């Protein structure tokens, strides 16, 4: 059965795309049905894809070979985030220093918490720098992890997990902490959970989405600037 499915998947150019889209549609249906944060479409689609690959015996490399075309949509999708930011340029200028200060404090808090927890749990340098870029976009995080001797594959998994978790709990955290200002909410979500969190910020409002989009780029740059300082602490 496993070999048959492997051969079938390997011979199809659309197996990975079809499986990914179907899993995501199931996630959307569950989210619409139950309206719970844990029913996050991305989280559900990841779990479903993993389950299907394990049950059918299809190798990840085979799946990835046909699913990689979805990755081509990442660049135009990221560029589209600038549209909402452009519409909020006036608001950006009015709150420029507060926004920069908020993003900077978020980055320092993220990296500082990783440092403190690594000390507490006795992690070595390799694992420490693997976790250090957990809150920034994957492309930048992979580069930081590789440069300082981290395990890149684990870094990718941690970044995705951080984003999914942020997407699930950001609304509840903002409500719990009494964060009602749309600029503050957008900055917090984007700085803590990069693009995956930004998708939730856009659901909250256009201002939240614009500020979260800005945070993705700025937090990535600040993390790159501070990475050498934090990497040398352990």
C-alpha cells in the first residue's frame, strides 16, 4: 500500500498542491463550524498533511516536490501586505517613534526570554541560537540560525509553531491585557508572530494588519542587528 501510494504521489505533479489545499479547506470549515482559536486552519492543515503522509507512507520529499509551487505565491502575497500599510501612511507618520519603540522592545523581549530560558534549562549554544530567531519570518530566521551554528530545520519548525500559536491566542492575549489600541495590537502581533500572526491581525482590522505587516520587516532587521550580541551570551 505504501509503495503504491508513493509511486502514485511521485508520478503526480499536483499531489502536494491538492493535499495542501484540501487540508486547508478542511481547516477553514472546522474554524467556521466551531469558531474556536484552536481550530486554526493552518494548524489543522499541517496536522492533516502529516497524518496523511504517515498513513499512506508517502515520503515528505515526494510531497514537497509537488507542493513547492505553492511557495511561489509567497512573494506576491508578502508584497500585497504593503497595500494596507500604504493606506495607513499618515497614521504611521503620527506614531513613528512609538511604533519603532514598540517593535524594538518586542524584539528584545523575545530574544531576552529565549536567553533566560536557555540559561534556566541549561541549553547549549547550538540549541540556543536555534531558538533565538523564533519570532521573525522564516527566511531571515534560517539565515541567523545557520550563521551562528544552529539547527536550521528545528528553527523553521519553531518559527512556524510560534506563528501558529500567536495566531491562535493573540486576540485573547490582547483582551486579557486590555490592549485596545489598533496600532498597539498590530505591532504586538506582528513582532511576536510574524506573517502567520499578521493574517489574524488583518481579521481584527485594517490598521492592525498594516502595523503588523510593518512589524514583520522592521523586527527582522532589528533581530539581525542584535543577533550577534545575543548569540554571544551563551
